[in-house]
C-alpha cells in the first residue's frame, strides 16, 4: 500500500532519479511503489524505493525530483523485461523480473 507524502522524502536517499509515467512499466512490474505524491490537481507521481542501493525513483506526470534516467538504460532494461514477460504463460517469471530489476538498480547506482 502506498503512503501519501511530500517530495521531501526524496532528500533521505543518496541518489534520486526520475522518468516519465510509463517509461519503466515493465521493469517495475510486480514492484510496488512505497510512496505517492498528490496535489489539488490530483495524482502527481509514484516514488519507488530501493533500500539496498539507497535509491529513489520518481515516475509520474508532475513534481518529480532527481536526475533523468538516460533513455538508453531505460530501453535496454525495458526490452529485457518485455522478453521475460513474454514467457509468462509457460513458466514462473518472478525471479527473472527481480534479477532484471536488480541489474537496473545496480546500473543506476553506478551513474
């Protein structure tokens, strides 16, 4: 369950990144956001937290914080996640998605 918060929560993490609303939809599949931010205009963004790498990722429409994730990294890991999701009907893919997401966070940590 997401917790409503202000964007000040991002100051608690070593690295903060941002991307558009659906840019990481397959990479972050089965990974729930920890927080969300909203205003009088409605929902602004979700905040995904990876505590092992001390990283926060904001994804949404408005009020996002952090450095933009390079598009080549997004394309690479989205393509991997799409391949994994293509096998969803024949086998369990949870571990493969988690490994892809872990590699994604590791590459972000090296930026």
